[in-house]
C-alpha cells in the first residue's frame, strides 16, 4: 500500500477534517465531506483547495437537489385527497 499522498489531501471548510483523494480531482469537481456531508467544490488542484459551490452550479451538477417547497406542497395535496385509507380500499380488484 502506498503512503497517503499529502498533496492529495485537503481540509473540509466546514468541519476541518482531512479529506483524501485517491487521484487528483478535477477542477470544479464537487465532493461531499464524509464527516459533515457538506458539498465542497475543488477550486484548485495543486495543492488541492476547496471552495463553496455555487447554488446554480449545484443545480446543474450530479448532486441531487430536493425542492423543499415542492416537496411540502405535494404532501399537502395528499392530505387534502382524503387521508391514508389505502389498506381499506377493497372492491378495487
Ligand atoms: Zn466536513
């Protein structure tokens, strides 16, 4: 096993824990801290440095985003539709 390469390490901006890469990351790559699950963008690769990702680039990237307003309005719609009677819905077969 090779030693961990210190040039492939950067610190999380949020919790300051060390994040190691197996290979050199791409500039602009979004990684997620394993400790605090903060999304970080690689803004420099030698040495590796993180920045805060833009909201707009996050939306277009591989990180799934949940629109909370839409999520809660969908929940409201289900409630208005008469509750949770799925198990007693006989006569449908
Ligand atoms: Zn972190």
